C-alpha cells in the first residue's frame, strides 16, 4: 500500500497565492495538518532579531550561515510538530527556505545564483531534513514578468533592497525549477485561482493513497 507522505509544501514568491491554496487543501482532506511557517515554531530567535531593524539584520548584519541555520532550525521544529499518521502541510518547505537564503546571499554577498545556491546547500547538508512533496507556484516562467506580477499585487511599492531581493528570489526559484528540485511546478500566469487549485490538487493527490482520499472526502 502506498504510504501517506509526511509533508506537503506549497512554495513560491510573495503574492503568488500560497495561502489561498493551502486553505483549500486543508478543506479538501482532514488528513492534512496545517503547520504554517517556520517562525511560528521557533519564535524566540526571530523575536530577538526583530527587536532592532529587522531588514538591516536580514540583509546586512546576519551571515548566510546564521540566516540559513535559523531557517533550518525552525523547519526542524515545525516537522517535529507533525502528528503521527497525518500529513503536515507547510507554508514554504525546505526548497523554498533554501531559495530565500540563496536570494539573500545573492544581494548581500553579491554572488551569482548558482554560487549562492551551492553555499546554502552546503550548509543544509550538515543538518537532517525531513522529506516532503514540494509544489512550486510560479507567477510566470520569465523572472522579470514573474516579479512584475507579484510586485503589482503588493498594493504598495517595495523599497530599499527588497526589490533586488525579490528579483533574485524569482531567479533562484526558476533555477531550482529547471534543476528539478520541486516535486511539481505550477505555472500560474493568466490562470484563475480555481484553475491553479485544480492543478495543485492533482499534483498533491498523485502522492496520496487513493484510500486516504476516499476516507477523507472533500469538504
């Protein structure tokens, strides 16, 4: 019998629709356990760095090792919160956390995308990480178009270093997609929320036992 995956994650840049799709998946099957984001499971270190200028710490004073290690520590604690027999539903899984760290490394350390990804991958290799079924939501396949779509949805202008970071993040995610890092990639450009959800559900359902879906019928 096919086993139920321990974790399913939805990944993608800001404003791509991860939260909306996560809510719909929770409503679809009672076997999902929403576990949210990493900072919710390891709040103390994030609260400490947020006391001062959070953006300065993130993009200037923190090291790539420090930031990546904090993200991975929160990811490990989040994984430990999964209840036995349920599938943890993650807002940004491991590949996305590495993408975030790599994009930060690009703008902070002025590394190329490939070098930044290699740097954070080397840090991650030193820590055990839970296996997950990861779905990447892409606003568009072109990084400039992808950035334009999500920045327009923000409703206000991104300032400071954040636009450069977001551009780097879109490039990192596309590189990961090209390298087959994610279990599935969903192109969201010019598609309705319902169309995107149908594809997301198809991607996720392919990794769930049929009997589990029958037992936990859509609500």
